C-alpha cells in the first residue's frame, strides 16, 4: 500500500470498523490467506521495509 504523509493507521481503522461489507470480505479472504508465523493472532498485514522502488 502506498500512502501520503497524511496517512494514519488510526483513521484507516476507524473507517474500516464501520464498513460491514469490508468485514464480510475480510472473513471470506481468511479462508484463502494464512498469517505469517510471527504475526499476532488474527493479524494479516504487517509493516515491512521497502526493498526496492520502481
């Protein structure tokens, strides 16, 4: 995900918390995705360091 300087994980989480269709989508996707071994419980997305830039 690319963001700008105004991006906030807190505001993103607040918007997503009221999106029922988004919740349904995430539940469906958990059937096809696996968390990383070092992720917290039910944590699907983890910050990473950029390794290249096009």
